DNA sequence: CAGCTAAAGTTAGCAATTCTTACATTCATT
DNA sequence: AATGAATGTAAGAATTGCTAACTTTAGCTG
């Protein structure tokens, strides 16, 4: 029944010839939910309100999504695609192997969190969506892969090297935590956007700088 | 009206003489909600279910809490007290000024997240509770204060020193991010608890180690 | 082009939830 | 004992998640 809809068509036929009943409701619902999550918080969202915004009845969404969680997963999936793209283009804006490239990946991450705190929180706060969604897990790992690649280039080691993996994870942890703390309680120390770059460079230098073997 | 109940009595008269109508419902509701949040996820909680578990009618909770958000805030407040205590006792278990003391604070943080992922997520994922709750903000800053103190002792500087603040924030970001990533997607790199200490020490060393002035 | 099928939408409705209002009970103090 | 405030219940309004049954339209086929 609703098996193929789980993964999402990804490309909604771009332009449906003559506007179905509605057009393509799926994308519009995801957009509406994204907006709701952003303005009213991750829990201040309802399928009914999303349907209302899309101009359809409250039962229509269930033709496209199994349940409310699947809609949220759709939002998360779309958001992760954008996050991934932002991270990649952040890295690409600097010389391969430079600390700046690493910092830029982190900056893209933080920028995303700042720009869409509600969605960001949803992406990483979704609990019951993650288990049944291997595609989301993979997208998460792809994002981590961008960090790994930048770190590997910086250390001039293979991405599979455990030292690279470990350091990349440390960097990711910092950026992830910084993003959350920033949007959560906008701590004084990390209030201004200007500070981000300084922080990111400092941490990248501290973690990737002098290679000291552990163990 | 519901002003004094915001902060919570903290000690509920210990043992009410002959069991009021109920005993002390407030603490029991918080406990029930904490359990629900832990088992069914942060969103899988309902006032009705909590009341059911406490053996009272579904309207009873509203005599103690203004609305469902205030109950959650109660859970968060209680959880932050425990987190704060754990962090302090973690630091106290090691020599003042040692890197181990810093790492132990982080370890306590991570342990909490692992032990109560649902509550942990609730504490830092609560959106509509934070604005109207300056006491929660303060408790959060108190937790940060533990990190600052440990870092200050380690660097032999005053806690107010900007260098201390900045480095403490970086450490906190890492631990915070690591905690989230661990419970979110239990990334392979950070699966075993044994790794925590190694990570924490490595980061503490990298951040607090050689004092290099920035700017 | 008629006609069939499946997709995509609607209306109606159930069960559950949040929160309010009005009422009942019990504690604690005088 | 009697009263006032705290604490509970019962009942109900509004909203939501989701299902069932029905209708419309798109797109294919003969």
C-alpha cells in the first residue's frame, strides 16, 4: 500500500501537466510543515493545520503520507539534503586541505542551525522517525562524510584512517554542540555570528593541527 | 495564581500527615512524566496518561500546573538539578585543576545523556518552555559554571577570564554535541562507553593544553 | 472516443487529548 | 465545630490523528 511512498519520489514530476487535483500536494505539505515547525516549534505542528495551509481537507495528507511521522520524516529528508549541499559548497569555497575548508563546513552547519532552528532541532531531535528510516541515517552519514573528507585532505591521510575518523568526529561534535547551544540558549559567549569563524578556526587548529598520536 | 508553583516546592512536606487527597501529586506527576518521556519519547507523553498513572482524574494535574508545558518544565528543572549535581561530583572526584577533573565533568554529562536520553533531549529540546522560564536558564548557566570552574582551575586563571570562558564553552560544545550524537544515531565511532574517557581527555588536552593566545 | 482503473480528493465520524467550568471533599486554622 | 483554601472529580467544548466510504479526475486501452 503505502510502501513506495516511504522513500519519497524525490522528484515530483517537476511540473504536473495540468495540475492534478491540486498540483503536487506532497511538496506543498512538506513546505507547509517546514514553515509550521519553524514558526511554532517542532511540536507546534499539526497535520490539520498543514492541510489547511495547503488548501485541502484534513484527510488529504493521508493519501501521501502514512501518518504524521512520515510527514516529519519528509521534512527532515529535505532539510538534510539542503544541509548536505550547504556543507559541500562551504568546503568547495576554500582550498582543498586547508583549515579554512574545514571551518567552512562547520560554518555552513551553524548557519543552517541559525537560519532554521526549528527544522534543525527537528532533524536531530526526531526520535521515532529515525529507527524506521535508514535513508535518513544514510543522509546523516553523508553529512559526516563531508567533514571526514575535509579533515582527511587536511591531514593528508585516507578518509578511512582511524585518526581521521576520530578527529572528524570530534570536530563534528563541537560544531553540533555549538549549533545547539547557540539556538537553544544563545549563550553570551556565542551570541554574535562573527565569533563563529574564530571559534571554528581555533578548534580546527587545535584538533587537526599538530598530529599527536594517541595510545 | 500559579506563580509560586513555577519553581516547585522542592521538598513536598516530605510525608503528608495522612495522605491528603492523594499525597503529594506534584512530585508523582513529574515522576510519571519523566518515565513517559523516557520510554515513549519526548512527544509520546500526555497529561492524561500521567494522571492515569498517578491514579487521579485527568483534570487533577491542572491544579498543580498551568498547562502541559509547565509539567515538562518541572521535569526539566528536576533533571537539571540532577545533572548539575552529577557534574559537580564528577569534578570533585579528581584533583582540582587536573585535566581529569575537566574530563570527569564531561563524562558525567555524557553519562546522563546515555542514562536518560529522552529526558536529556527534553531538557535541551524544549522550545516553548525556555523563554518564560528564567530559572531554567539560570540552572543551565550553573551547569556551564561547573565547566568554567574546572577549566579555570586547570588554566590557573580566574573564571571570569575571557580565555577561560571561551575554552570552557568550546569544551561544553564538544561534550554537548557528543552527547547528542551518541544518543541520536549512536555513531560507530562513539558507540562504546569506554571510548568516552579517551575522547574527553584528548579534547581537554587539545583545548586546555598549550595556552596559545588568539587575536 | 467510450470505458475502465487507480490516484487523489472530500465528507463524516470515532477515539483521544488539552484545558475550562462547576461542583464536591478534605485539611488546617480559629 | 465552622469556615476558607487547597485539592480532587465530573462533564463538556474544541482540536487533532486517523479511518472508512464515496466521488472525481487522469491516463491508459480497446
